[in-house]
C-alpha cells in the first residue's frame, strides 16, 4: 500500500490534526480557569485557516484507486461547510459558558468529528467510502443532539435521531447491496458504466432501480425530505440551539451535495426513473412542510418545518442535472447557511439572556417574541433580515438563491419540471406568510410584558455580523455565483 496517497487528503489530514490538538489542550487544561478561552481560540483559529488551505487545492485528485476523489466543486463545498461550522462555534459560546462549561472540550471534538465525516462523504468515489463518511458524521451528531442529556427534550430528541439514523442507514446499505449485486462493483466510475450497459440491453434494471430507490430513501432521511421527515421537529426542539443550527445547515448541505453528485454521476443512466421520484418528493416536502409550519407555536419546531421546505427547494437544483444546477445548489446552501444561522443565533441569544417570561412559558415559544422590537430593536431587525432572506424577498440573497434553483430546474425542459417549479413558486407565497408571522409578533403584536432589554455577548454579535454581511453581500456580489459556476465545471 502506498501511504503517500494520504497526502492527497490534505483537508481531512489537517482536520485530524486539529482534533488531536484540541483533545490534548482539553486534557491538559481540564482544571484551568482559562480553558474556555484557550479552547475557543485554538479551535476557531485553526479552522479559519482551513478554507484558505482548501482553496489552494485547485487540481482534481484521487487516491486509493478512486475511493477518494477531490475536485474544485468538492473543495468549494468543504469551504462552505467549514464556514458554517465556524459560525456555529462562535454563536455557541454563551451556551458553552453558561450551561455546558464542563463539557465544552467534548463539544468541540464532536463537532470536528462530524465535519470530518462530512468531508469524507462529499469526497467519496466509492459507495463504501461514502457510507463510512456518512456514519462518521451521523454518530457524533447523535451525541450532540443529546448533549443536554439531563433535559427530557434533549434525551428524547437524541433517541429519535439515533433510531431514525440507524434505520435510514440500514435502508441505504440495503440499497447499496442491491447495486453491488447488479453491477459487481462499488466504485462510482465503474458503476455508471455498467448501469449504462445494462440499461441498453434492459438487463438487471429492476434490481438496479430498487437499489437506487432504497439508497435515495436512506439519504432522504438525512435531508428530512417528506415522507422521511417525522424525526425532524422533535430532534430540532430537543437539541441545544447551536446543535440545531448545525444540524439544519451544515449537515443538510453536505447530504444535498452528496445526493446530487451520486444521482447525476452514478445513476445518470436511470435519470428517467429518479426524475419522477424527485418530482414527487419535492412537491410533498415543500407543500406539507409549509402547511405544518403555519400551525407551529414553538420557534425551533417552526424552523424544523422551514428546513424541510428549504430541503425541497434545494432539491430543485438536482432536477437540472447540469453545471448550473450544481452551482445553484452550492449557492443556495451558502445563502441558507448564513440566513438560517442568523435566526438560530438570535434564538440562542434569547435563551442565554437569563430572562424569564411573565407567564413562565418557554423562551423558544413564538409568543415570547411579542413586542420584541420594543425592547431589543437591533436583534429584531437582524432576525427580520434573515427571515426575509429565507422567504426569498428581494434584494436579499435568498431571493437570488431561489431564482437560480428555479432556473436550474426549468432547464430540464419537461412539462413536469415546469409543473414542479410552478408549485414551488406558489409555496414561496405560503412561506412568506408564515415567516411574516414572526415579524408581525416582533413589530406589531402587542405584549404587556415583552422580554426585557438585554445585552448580547461579543461572540453573538460577531456571529450575527458575519451572517448579516452574507445575507446582504451574497445577493449583490455576482462574483460569488460566478466563482461557484466556474468551480462546478471541474
């Protein structure tokens, strides 16, 4: 075995080094009063360097006979995931100091381990490698969901997540076994060639289609697409708010990118079959999630159904199966990261403010935000910008991200593609209504006892500054999309 091939895995190798450094610091400084500051500075400082290092990897590479592959698009996706992780770590600081100080080392290690699994997942050129990366990301994520294990909701959310993750992994592995039984290999490049041969002579097609459906179903659990979404609301509500944000953006983005890559590159000869599967899942996800979001009274459950709807919009990019489709998918994920994390940062800030509502209700209840603008106008304004971006209101970046995925889907050219885009456009109006319910509560709905004015931590302000800058600049800087479009050609 040529161990020099590990040099092609520079992002993963660097991330493993960060994990080791953080583990050693946590072990050595476990009784130090400065442990929190040191861990935060080292972890964020090292991770910030990672996107720069990845950006220098311009040449496509592969290792271990094609099990590990890297391209410009893969490197860009890793940068997006890393940026989302940095925002999560910054916004999590008040929670770590107030509620999880004893276990902050474990928190950093679990987050980095999950990111490492997602790196491997998007760089996979083999179904076995992909499955190992997926599990490397899923198991630490289950620990993060149940991090507040003494709280009933957190334990329940962690249990539901690990049960559904186990079931979805089993379904996916079952589908991979069908594919292997049909074509006799797990390497992506070999699989697509043999599927094309079998499709030409109508041989092995039923088994291949069944394997593809099972594989898609397993990954749809990770994306919480309808009808595989039942775990999402309870898990989002039970998990600590920073973990909920991480689960909703970074994890979902990695799964969406991996799904598009495999469908377009590996199952390309079966496009006529998975196209209709996507049409049904997209329409169901966007429509059902929007209808259920309207009924929610708890903000984290509300954001759970919002994320299900957003996953449906992301999948519109897959229909196009083109360079523009991949570019629009990455652009949508990038915009979704900053907009969604801005909302969760405000939710976390309210939770960690130490305030109590007059009637003793949860700080994540929607009624808590009645009259929020009267006492905390800056947070209300920034949350409004994020919600407008998620709804797709111009001139914010969310409007352009939706426009690009609509255009990518319409490029497919069929009647059903146009029909799905039309349904998605109608649902955009519905989503605008329920996002404005929160804006109405903050600005218009009266409250005799609104949340008192409170001062946010410097880390919270930094996270909100990064997210707000992204919401505004990603919508007006065309060079961002041009860069993603160029990278998608690799």
